[in-house]
C-alpha cells in the first residue's frame, strides 16, 4: 500500500451511533489505482464514505512474471467509535 486515506465518519451515522464495516470488491489496476468498486456488505449510512476514501487509495502494482497485472480483491473498512 502506497497511500491509504481514512474515511470520514458521516455525521448522520455518528449521530445515529451506527457502527459497522463496509466490505468492497475492488479492482486494483496495473498502475495501482482503485477501479470498479462494488459494495458487498455495509450500512447505507456508511457505504458512500467508505467508497470515497478507498477511491483515493494507491497500491504498488502487482507483478506476474515481471509484468504489472490487474488484481480483484476485497477491502474492509471499519467504522467504530473509539
């Protein structure tokens, strides 16, 4: 991971005391950027905040036989009060 932006806890979710996780399916491009995000699990008040943060994440490109490849993965973003 090169860059991992933390999600902003949505004010409405915080006021409603919603704690949950958002599980996303993502494609990491050959350049290490996030593409094709899809929510697999998550509370409606948290999903958009997770997507907005993960869109900004950057990864070191994955290599296969020395060549960069696309990778499909799942990403879990936790929202909890601390």
